[in-house]
C-alpha cells in the first residue's frame, strides 16, 4: 500500500526531496503522495520530522 501524508504535515518539504521517484508534491494544504507513483520504499516516512507520513 502506498504511503499517505496526514493533515499533521507542516509543509517543511523534507519528504519531497527524499522521494526517489518524485511521487511527492505540494497539494492545496500540505504535501501529498501520488499513490500510483509511490513505490512504498518508506524513505519519506523516515525523514518526516512530525511523523505525518504513514502507510495507507
């Protein structure tokens, strides 16, 4: 299952640069992950300072 970013996201951008496939982009309110592009590597979850990224 792809990872998702919750409303706890503080829009710091750390995850975007860490995604090896470019599946993370800024959404309307916070960053979001394209579930079709996500390879479920978990790199983004490992660098999120507020633990806003979880596996769906």
